[in-house]
C-alpha cells in the first residue's frame, strides 16, 4: 500500500489516508466548479465531511491543499502512462505525446488547472515538500514516457528538468492567455527533443 504523509511528514493510517483523499476530492470538485476563488477551506471541510480543524491539520492553507491536489492529479497521470504507454517511435516523440495528452486533459477542466497552477505560483518555502513532490512526479512521468534504453545520463537528467519546467511554464502561459494552444504544443515538442539521442 502506498504510504502517505501529511505536510509535517507524519505517517498516515489507512483511515487517515482515505480521509485525506476525500479532502482532495472535495477541493478538486470545488475548483472544477469555480476555480481558485471557489476553494474555501470551510466549504472543503463540509464537502469532505470533516471538521475544519481536521482539515487544517492535514493542510495548513489553501495553497498546501491545491498543490497536493496537483500532486494527486499527477499520480493519476503517471498510472495512466503505465497503463497506456505512448506509441511514438523515439523518446522525444513519446514525451511530447504524453505531455500533449496531459495538457488536453487539463484543458477540459480549465478552472481546476487554473487553481492548481495558481497555488504553485503562490507557494513559499512552507509548501516545499509538496512543490518538490510535484516536480519529482513530473520528472517521473516524463522519464516513464521516454522509455530510454538505459538509466538517464547527466545530460538527459538535465533535459528532464527542462522539460518539467517547460510543461509548467507553458501551462501557466496558456492559462493567463499569453500562449495559444499551437504555441503550447510547439514548446512542448521543442523541449521534448532535448531527450533525443542526437540532442
């Protein structure tokens, strides 16, 4: 069973882990309906059927909560990549295919995407564990999609980081209206090419 920790690093029992998942589901549902502004801690607690004090023990702020929602969304994407691996012929193509599909999924729920990305933008050092988890999961998804023939080289590890940064930056740029969908796709494909053997 996957071990889950709170922001303080405390191990959760199965019952606590299920309660945490319920909180994340309630927050995601509110964000899907109304974006960042709709995610009010009292309403999240009511939706998850937990006391407000309990909610704050799991997530000290709305930023902590929504970054954790993004972490959960990325975990689901990672499992989806495992179940349905990309089919392009080379690592760059597979990465671009995966990130483009992920972007299209977020495009279908733009209010949730906006809330999660806004939380990442507002995150300070107190949210470091959650932000690090999001970055790590993004790299794991890219690496799983790439299906490199061996362990990533130092150059490929750097490329993984660049691809992850590009993914989040293009998402923010699209949500703020500064980039078109075509520009997002072009940027993702350009970053993904860094993983090609000839790069």
